[in-house]
C-alpha cells in the first residue's frame, strides 16, 4: 500500500545502510495491475528458512526503495508465499518497528471506516475504501513464533490491504462499480504500460 498524504517521518535511503542485512540486498521488481500473479492466492509458509529471511530482507529494501510505500505483500513481487510487511514509519508521537508477518489471518473485525487507499501495484490511483476499523490478526514472525496483533487505524487498514493481496484481491475490488468505471482509463494505461518483469 502506498502512504496516505499525512505528516510522517520517512525512512531515508541512508537509514538502510544502518541495517546490516538490508545493505546486502537489492530491491525486487514490483508487479503491476494486469499481471496475473496479482490475482493468485498465495500459499502458506510451512517453516522459516534462509529463503524466507532473504525474502523479508529483499522486500523491506523494495518497500523502502519505493519512497512512498507503507506495506508490501509477497505477491506484489511475484512470490506466491503468504508473507507481508508493514512499515508506516515513525510519527511525531511514536516509533514504529516494521511488521514482518507470515501466514497472517484476520480473526475478528470491529467497526467501520472509510479512507483513501493507494497501491504500489496500481501507481497514481487512489480511492476511498470501506474497511473494518479494528482487527485482530494472528501470524508467524520471522522467528517462526505465532503472534497476535490487535490494532486499529492506519495499521489495521494496511494489514487488511496486504492480506487482500495474498488472497488475489486488489483495493479496487472493494470500491463500487461506478467508481471503478471512473478509474477505467487510468487502469487501462497501467495495464498497457511496459513494466520490467
């Protein structure tokens, strides 16, 4: 998911060099609207191996390299594994550590909110999306431990957006048909654009 317009301290590229693992990775190629992999359901991760650790590092580098990303699902880089990352950056009120989650599953939802969303795989397209305000998620962390997350607001929204990706769902699937029609020309341009594979 791309970041909403709000005041936020962003991780700068020089910060990446301070994270020893990330200094040795290269950004992965993003997949864009129209790529069939974005409509596929990702497979559960059975265990955390060196391949999963490398995927986590590569995806963090990819997210930071975008300059405006706050969430990324493995399917967005062509990997059909149930893995996502969320890093909303530090705000003036608090420091936020990135979430690296394998096999995330929403256990419960509460409330409702509407907010603008964008997507790294659908550049320059934003739309208001209705989602639950609060969620409870269970997942596996990079150590292979099961964890629970109860959250609301922006983090809840980004988690839902990225979990949708793992199920082959895009945020534009959650808007009305009329709104999708209004975005049709923009989506067609993205779909027909030459993107590196």
